[in-house]
């Protein structure tokens, strides 16, 4: 039971972290794309 809860929490943190890093990466990529001719 505890392992399942830990896995669920770890999965949520991993997914949230992935979206967070992905959003920052996409923003940086778009910013560089607009600044660089």
C-alpha cells in the first residue's frame, strides 16, 4: 500500500517536473528563435 502511494506521488512529481522543465525549455527556445534572425 505504501509503495503504491509512493509510486503515485513520484509519478505526479515526475510528470509535473517534466511539464515544468518542458515549458521553460519551450519558452527559452521560442525566445531564442525570436531574438536570433
